[in-house]
C-alpha cells in the first residue's frame, strides 16, 4: 500500500508543482512494500529405470502470492514455472500440481527470472539427491539423462529447438578442475576445513513472445513486437520501437544495428520508445525479449527499407537491383565506380522526381514480429566452497559458469 500510495502522491505532487518529483524509500520500507520474488513449498518425486534413466517427475507446489494479487503473481508459479520443469533432461512424463495461497505477507510479482529459477532450483536439487542415492557422480547422472535429439518436445508445452548440454557441462567441469576436487578436499581436511562442490545445469525460456503459445495458456494479448524505421530526406533515421528501455542501453544497441546495416554514424540514428504519440503499438520489455523479439522486428523493417533503397539506387544508376551493394554509407554498383550516398538515395525517395514506375515516394517501413517459439539458452554452473566447521564461515573458493544461447 505504501509503495502504491507513494507513487500516487508523487504524481499528484508533480502535477501540483509542475516539476519532476521522486520518491525514495529506505530499506525497511522497501522490504515491507516492494514486490517480493518467490515463496514455494514443494515436494518432488523422480522415477528411474534400472539403468538410472528418468521415467517421470511429479511435483507438488504450494506458492505464496502474498496478501494481494499483483499483476503477474499468478502466472509466475504456474505458466512460468511448470513449463520449465523438464530442464535439460529427457523426461518422458511430468506432472505438476501448483496451488497458490494468500497469506499475510508482502505480495509477490515477477522478479529476476520469474518462475524459471524456481524450476531450476527444484529440478537440480532432486537431480543431485537422486545421483547420490543411486551412487553416480552428480555430473554423470545429469549427463546420462541429457536431451540429445532436437527438436525435442517436452511434456510441459515447450519444444526445444536446439542445444548441446554436454558441451557446456564439459567446459564448466574443466574450468572448475572438477576431477581435481578430491585432492583439494583432502588438503582442506588436513587444515580442519570442509570442502564441497556443486553444479547446476539450467535452461531458460527467453524471447517471451509466441502469441499462439501464450494464448494456449490463457493470455489475453499477443506478445509480438513492432517497429517502424523512418529514413528522413537528409539521411538520418528514426526508429520507433515497441520495446522499452529502462537501463539496458537499447538506445545504443539498436542504433548500432542500423549503423552496421547501412554504414552510418550512430549519431544519425535516433531511437524512440515509450512515446505513445509516435509508437503505434508495442508489448514492452520483459522475459529477455528486447533483442530476440524487439530487435527482430527492427530487422524486418530494415529489410524492407533496404529493398526499397536498392530499387531506387538501381533505377537512378541504371543498374540491376541485384548488383547494388550497401557499404560505408553508400549504395554501389558491384564491379563499377558508380555509387550514391545513402543521403542521396533518401533525398531522391522524397523529392520523387525520378522513381521506379509505380513506386510510392518516401522511405519508411514498419514490421511486426511474432516468433514461432521461445529461445532456450542453457548452461552449467559449478561452485566450490570451503567451510570452517568451528565457526560455520563459508567461503566460495572457485566457481565457473558456461552458457550457450540456442535460438
């Protein structure tokens, strides 16, 4: 309540004084009022065959929503949690039962991964437990159950397009000198210390977007993204994106995309986001989608701009459209010294004195992008710790992380 009240008071005060007003909470207020991340109580069962291959996974989870329903709180422990319970493993059958409850605690909402860390935590804990119970090393038990044939349809809606989980496991184990752990553990014991090593193989669902997928889960909107690329008569470019930046540096990254495509200075590119007077529609930034979905929409619009610019350049230089190359801010005819600057082509598009027959003036294109699937980056963490049994002090003495991005 304080969190919402503070923002409403800020809005009122800003309108009242005609100046920006900022509300800053202290740490106690933040702990009491900011959205919390997750609070699960779970039971998990793993079934194995005689060769220690997984046959099935059953999960029962009670998820605390806090005292009130927030925007994404009900989807985090359900759609964003249960759908990742297959992890990197070939699990033929998965049953997940999630019950959400209201309590007297602070409301939860999407925070740092939202559902996927919870799935990884549960799955990796039971994989570690199972490995020890069947007498296999945690690394080899995981390896035995990795998915190796792609695309792979999991029992929990997700269809993984690609992956190489052995590669990241091998690289992480090598970086952490996993094979040398026994010697380091013995050396620590000689000093009266305890040593432990653990690993986690995770998978993520990023590029949140496929409208058909989220629609099947009950979402009331499509999660595509939009973009519009406006080339001005002087050759500068304005990009309108439905994605939104709140500290990630989109203004730089998106501008670099256009700069590299046309060989232009990034200073000639402006990125517009969050302006509803200009941007027609957009679905915003969350679920690691700004690059995979937002930038893909920009690329689709750039493809259209480039195609039209090449047609104009080919017409003006009396060349074949297929011979036009864009390099260093110029459109050139391959194998000749004929060329036009990008600015000259942009100006020609708007003066419209000599355009290909039937072509509309201007150089402005828009696009929507709705991917057919999520992306599934995956990786392996290894962490080694030393514990002083007298004081309980724990020190991370070695850690490594290897990640691959599958799209």
